């Protein structure tokens, strides 16, 4: 995990001089690739943060930075004002919030749950409605920007929920992101993330095609990204993925194949529900599924180039 940069440290100093009542007590649930880095930034900003993860050992590095590991979800609900979730999928979110002895059993009126996970819009709306009946607020706030964006605080947040709840999230998100956009009511953030992932996945597969073709045709594929920088073909995925694909450098993992595949499955389901054609995304999904079926599900997205190099 990267250490905080100077700007991050400055934020912590400023936050420590702010009125104590202005600092929400945060709880972060899901200490994975993204959650660990997002929590690090919140700690650096001066927030009191409790952490919980299914595998408790993942909380140890954050405890060394000042986070307080929680023994249970009940403790998280009782000791935190805002609960932040960054979990793998819809089932994981439902289990943590509504499962046996989950968060919902211990939440109180006025608390805010922010779901940074990428899950289905329908489930999001159901979860939000269930808690709203108890005056507990839910914001779906999936993010884009990958591990690098989480480390640098330059994520993009697309939020769905009531305006007041989104505005309550905004000062917290300022330490994690370069922009938070309120997209509409509950579920709108998840729909926007699905659109984002359709573009990312289709782009990634196309980049893999071009890297493999360039190499086969005798061009130094490692020069593609710098050569195309600033042109119409340029993109952040191109600059990140093409050099890794060209050199077969798939570590460290930044985007898991399985994660993007899950998001594409959500896209296909949403498209079917609204009778909207998504042939390019469907093909990208098939290719990623083929790649995952070869044992690459937990590998970095850049490894998909192997489909075209073999």
C-alpha cells in the first residue's frame, strides 16, 4: 500500500485543526484493492475510521496507520456515523447489510450508508427503500479510476440517492476523488457505473487486439501508448494497459478480470430489461469469460492480451 503523499499529509493536519464535531466517525467495510487505499486517504485526512473485513488480517496495515479494527458489524454500526462499503458484488453487500447479525440489525436513525461497490441497480433500490423506512440513508456511489485513482485521490464518483444524503457524502468524497456527480435517485449511480464499465471493457479488449497485431506486424508494441498519446485513440486505459500488454507485465493487479466480468453481466441484464442492444459489450463479455475460464479470473485485466497472442 502506498504511503500518503505530501498533499494527503497536509489534509490530515488541516482536518485535525477543524472543529471536532465537523468530523464524521467513519466505518469502512471491505479492505480490498480499492478499500485499503481509500481508507488510507481518509485516515490521512484526519477522520476517525473503524475498519472491518471478512478476513481480519487485511486490516492490520490500516491499524498501523491509525484505523481501529472492529470486532463485529454491530460495533461498526454502533460506533460510526457513516458506513462506507466497498465489496465484491451484490451478494456480498446484501450479506453484510441484511444477513444474519448484519449492519441493518444495529443501525439507528440518521445514519448514512455509502456503497462504493458495483452492484445491480435493482438491488440498490431495494436496499435503499428498506432502510429509508427506518430513516436510514443509502447512497450508491460506485467509483472509477482503479487502484491508481484510489491511491492518488483522483477517483470519479457517480452517486445515486437523495440530495441531502449525497451532499453529506461530498466532503468525505473530496479526499477520495477529483469529482462526485449526483446522477439522480437511488440506482442511478450503479447505472452510470455500468455504462462506464461497458466502455472500459470494450476498450480493453480492443487495446489487446491492437497490441497483439502491432507485435505480429513487426512494430514495437511498447511504443503504441506514447505514439498515440494526445490523439483521437488516446485514453487512460490505453496508457495504462498497452504498456503492460506489450511487455506481458501483469503485476501488480489493478483491475481483476472477474470484477469487470461481473460488471458486464450487470450491463447485459440491464440492457435486456430495457430492450437496448449492446452487441459490442456482449462480445467483450464473451471474450473476458473465455479468458477467465482459462484460470485468469483473478489476474489483471491487461492479461487479456494473451487471448490474442496465443
